């Protein structure tokens, strides 16, 4: 399938994913009851959504702040081109406070979302990040408040036409 094309979703797919998002511990049988379709239909739809990469996980969502990591920041990194992304990615993956990293366009090469216990702890995390000789420069922005949390359900509803 063309990566730009994506998976087509219908209203039932949208309702199923919304139900799972609203009640993550609900079972397939209860989903079928609430959606008014056969259990096999729900299971087949769910399997298809997982196989096609629409649903990527069923695990609990963890709040970093609730476990003591109250500071969120975004760090852009310029990397040494001779070391490449793989070296930097391996280095970043070994740092638990690095929640995600994305290759980006523009003046920097990577954008990372990181967390720390405090501003002082943030300095420790940044020092750990820049300890790699493959990283030439880091620029950090501290997030003061989350206005819109990471979300995909509005996008799903739009894609499903509901």
C-alpha cells in the first residue's frame, strides 16, 4: 500500500476505536453488544486495525508527572553527520527520560521530548544527552503547561467520516 494513501476507515471502525479509547479494559464481547454487531465482526475489525498499524498498542498510558517527572521539555539536536542518526538514536534510546525523538527538517537534525524531575534534574538529563560526541549542539525549550495533550481521536473521527 502507498504510504501516503493510508488505511480507509469507516464509521464502525471509528466507533470501535472510540469505545476502546473511552473504556480500554472493555472486552470484545461487550464491544459487540454496545456497537450492535457480531462478536466476530468486532474481532475481525480489531485484527485488521492492528495488522494495518492503525492501532499500535493496548497498554496503559503513563503520566510522567504522576511518577515524579514534572518537567517536560523539547530539545533540538544538531548531530555530526559523520556519526549519523543511528549512533545518536542508540545513545538517546539508552536514556529513560527521552520519551521520543524525531528526525526533522530545518537547522537541527532531531527533535526530542524529554522529562525530568525538576529543572536541576533537567540539566542532568541534558548533560547526559550531549555527552555523545555525535551530538554537536542542543537547544532546549521547557514546556510550561500542556494545552492540548497528544491525541489522535479527533483525527480518527475525521478519517472515519463521523
